[in-house]
């Protein structure tokens, strides 16, 4: 036992700690001693302002000690003294693992886990290194260009080597003008955009890939195949064009997303530089078309070289537009006629019971399995047939994949079907909805008439509830009090605009699902719309379609949409049907409407008795 005690006494802790001192640490100590002010020198606080405190990796406030250059020049000015894997003692250290930093003249974009790093230029560097050994897992970037390498950026990270700089794109745009002037007639006549390729069927795309000499095309994913086709054509012809809806990132640059991919990020996205966005005043949701170039060896994305069109118009006129929020909303006065053929009884009933106008904010209140999706399909076809100049966007949120395919196959190709299926995350539902509504607002600013058919607003509100930061104020059913703010802004965007243009939103609201949250969502939206169409399950149980409750359905200010004589006859019809139950009323209405070919004839026969 005594021998064991002697062994412990021979290795005291202070001697082990003393052995860890290295020549590098001694050099740091000597350097700090040289920079330490003497007694006769003025204090640093008297000659220079005190820097603002920053938050250290341990959570305690610290003072930023150095004001060296940004990125890789000079010492770091963040609160951290090193990277995630060891601090560098040189004044220009930084980057990942204490290595070199980017020097792209301020064009570098933030990356996850990458910062300035570096050693502070005062005598407390050694003390900070010791603090990091005790519990810090990595430097934490401050608000300056320095910062550690351990923390992740809160912004979307795109490394420098995958995105071209603004200066590089400007040089290539000038080169493009020279190429276009010398381009062959074949190259100018054989133009094709990314959107046209994405809208092709798979068989057409494979045939196109064979013409371009792409091998093993069947084993390549669809988006990658589009990427390879465009790159091959760019090499062969020298000219290439692309278009898409702009999504602006937090770092100032953007990407052109394709509606055929439901605005999902992919390899065929087109990069838009910050200088182009600032020069033309581009905003999220604008449809941009222009000349592009394929990615270079170290890049991932196509790059936009020249902006030719924005929403089909001259990009120089963007600054003349009035913001959507500043446009004057009015009651709908111009009507969408949904009646098409005598056999489409559903649309003829909707035309009489709840007419839809340009700028309407309509709600289809539907229990499960009452035919709301089929009703939306028929509305889409009717609006497309009677109003070919109206842009229609169908937004399917949290929907079944087979329903998405069915919608695409049973609607006109001009209809844009954007979907986020139930197997996607709630953040994906929110992102798709935000992109669609921003695109619609930009089109309305240009004076266009847009219709959004949303299925369903209940599921969209659920997605916002899952994504919004919780305020602590929980309503009945587990719904956060702030969760419905953005869905209401979405639904509230529907309006008729003074001077031209309108945004119509027809959304479905689920009821009788057994969920308390769905009931609360419906109650919150019930008073926001200016038209309601109620579906009844009792009609579905008897297989009577359309399952519309005539008495409960209606449109506010319908006198602005209907002819006075027609309105009088509709009031008379409602009085007759009000004394019957839901089933009897719909059976009578259908039987009488089948005997005539148009609603006008039907109303006249009803008036005559």
C-alpha cells in the first residue's frame, strides 16, 4: 500500500500540465507581451471606442478584440478565436479546419459551418484557447466577417464553387451577344426551353435524348435527363434559352423553378445573380425568360445571362408596376359563366345557386367523400372553355398522388397543376403555397385575371400550424393562435382590382371529419369568403349528385353578377325549394333542369309554373 502511495506522489498534476506547453504557445505569449501597453502609454479605452459585446460559444458576452480584414485578409473580427478543429495562430487564418479562407473580392457566399476564424490580435488569445478546450465544440460566428467554423448558417448555403460571380456572368453575357449575332439560322430556329422539355412525356423525352446522342437515357432520372439534353444542345448550337418562376433566396440571388416540378429544387434550376435581380427589380413569383449557359466544370446550375422577358413583357417596364398591396380591391362585378353543355348539371346548378365572379373568394364546404374534387375539376374545365384568356392554377395540398395524376389528365394542358402530396413534409406544403400565391400576385399586377383552385384550405392551415413557431397560446383542437395568419393572407388575396385584373380563389374546407382542429379552421374562415357552396352527405348516401345544399349556399352581392330579371327568377326558385328538405329540393331541381338545355329556359319554365 505504501508503494502505491509513492507512485501517486511521483506524478503530480502540475508537472503534467507543464509538459503540454509547446513552442507555439510560447511564441503566442511572447507576441502578446510585446503588444501589451506600458504604464506610460495611454489606455486603449481612452483612444479607441469600446467594441460592442458579442456572444461567445459558451453563452457569455465577450468583447470583439480585433478588427482585421474580412474573409481571409487580416485577423478575424468575430467573437470566436478559432474554427471547429483547432485555431490557427497566423493573422490570416480562417475557413474550415483553420485553413485558408475565400478571397473572391466579397463575392463569396455564406456556407454552412464556414467562417472567418483566426487568432485575436491581443494578449488574451491563449486564455480563449484554454476556454475552448474546456467545453466549446466550435467557434460561433459573430455579426462581422469573422466567426468560427463550428456553427451553421441560418441562411440557405450554396458553396462558392457552385455559383458563378456577377462579373463572370457579365463577361459571358457580352460574349453571348457576339455569338447571337453570328448564330446560324438552324440555331435560331431550333430554340427550346427547359419548360418545354419538362412538359414532354417520358417517351418524347427519351426520343429527344437519342437525337442528342445521350447514352443510357432510360436509366437516368427525369430531371437529370433534362439537364443532360440542355447541356448537349448548348455545346452543339451555342445558344440556349430557359424560363421559370423566380424564387429569391435570403442571400440576394435566386433560382428559376419549374411549375412542372411543382417548384421543387432540382438540377435543372437556373441561377439568377443578385445584380440581375437588383437591376431589373425582379421579385419572387415573376416568370423570367432569357438566354442561359450550362454549368461549368465546378458548377452545378445553369446560369441566366440575359433577361429577355418578364411575364411575357419587356423587363424594363417592371418599375412602372403598382405593388399588389397598393391596388384598390372591389366587389366582383364580372361573372364567370360555368354553364357549358346541357349534360353538365353540376355547373348549371352552381351558376344559379352560388354564381362566381372575377375576384371571388369562394369556399366549398364539404364533408368527406361528397365529390368536392370532381366539382373542382368540372369548374376548371368550365372556366377554361368559357374564358380561355384566364390563367388557372390548381393547388393540391396534402393530396393523394393518384388524385394529382387524375387532375392533370382531365384538365386542359394550359392549366397549371401544382401539388404537394401527403407524403411530403409540412414545410413543403407551405413553400408550394407561398410560391403559387406570389406568382398569382405578380400576374395580377400586370392586369391579368387569375383563378386559383385550392384543395384544401384546411390542410394548408394544418401545415402552417406545424411550421409556425408556437406562441404558447393554443386554441381548441391544438391550433396555435398565430397559425392562421398566413393562410388568411393567402385566402384574402382574392379580389377584383380597380382598373383591371383580378385574383379569384376557390378553396375547399373540410367539415365533419371528426377533428376538432378542422372545425376551428372552418369557423375561422367561414366569415372571410364572399361565396359559399355547401355539400351535404345525405345526398351522397342516396347517390344524388351534385350534393349541393341549395338553401345553405349563396354569394354575397349577387345582384352585381346577375341580370335583374334573372335575379328575380332565382329568388322565386329559392322560395319554392326552401319548403323542401335537401334531398327533395335537389331531386326536383335536377329533374326540371334535365328537360331543358339552358338555365335561361329553365328559369322561364319555372316562372310560368
